[in-house]
């Protein structure tokens, strides 16, 4: 999930389908990023995060289960984000360069 490659970044503006693909079917090299997101961008109890870390390090079947749970958590964040956005202040990025 690179900041420099938009196609691989995970954003609240991504569709639910895109988020599912990026979190559940990420490239092997990006698995570490998913764990870091779980660690830094969640309200999970430290015990759960530690179990996710073990599952990640072992690449056990539990790791996929943790990723599914994190996807659900992230989708809730997305819903909250979308319900609080101020639509009247939205603009297209291209309009800044006209």
C-alpha cells in the first residue's frame, strides 16, 4: 500500500469492493502494511492485536480471519466518514488548476 502508487493505497473513499480486494487479497509484500493498519488504525484491544501479530508472523489461517474482521471494522469507519462529510465543500482536484 504505497503512498506513491494510488492504485495500491487504502482510502476511506475506496468502494467496499475495492477495500475488500486491497485488504483480503493484497500482494504478499503488502501483508505487513495490513498488520500495521490493524496495529495503528483500529480500536482493537492489545490482546487481540497481539494475536493478530502471531497469526500474521505465522501466516496461519487465522491471519485471513483477522483481515476479514479488520475489513468489517474499516467499512464501519468508511460509513462514519461518508455520513459526516460536508458535501457542499467538496470540489474536484482539477478545478484547482484552472
